[in-house]
């Protein structure tokens, strides 16, 4: 009977050792998976950060282009306004000359 109890105890100890080894293995696998997931998340975050940086850079370029286009449009508008003012001045001068000529003819 003592031999049976010792054999049973040895079998139980062997099962316990196996269970502890299985638990350690699982804990190690879970830790490894967590490290891989964290590494993957870091890579994804760095990729997203790089994409966002590129998008910002592209937007800055577009804003610069729009600013240059706006400056050109403002320059054209100023030139057009100056041309209109010059034409108005020329027309006023012609009207004055015509009026002066008409007055001179009327005085004759």
C-alpha cells in the first residue's frame, strides 16, 4: 500500500511539473506575442506619422502655389486698374481738347 501511495505521489508530482512547464511555456508565448504586437503597433504608428508628414508637406506646397497664384492675380488686377485709369485719363484729355476746339470754333 505504501508503494502504491509513493507511486501515486510520484505520478502527481510528475503531472504538477508538467503543468508548471506548460504554464511557463504559455506565459512565454503570450509575452512574445505582446512584444510582436507592440513592435507592429510602433511600426504602424511610425508609418502613419510619416504619411501625415508627407500630407502636411504636400499641403504646404499647395498653399505656396495658391499664394503665388493669388499674388499674380493681384498683380494683374493692379495692372488692369492702371490701364483703365490711363484710358479714362486719355478720354478725359480728348474730351477737354474737343471742348477747347469747339469753344475756339464757337468764338470765331
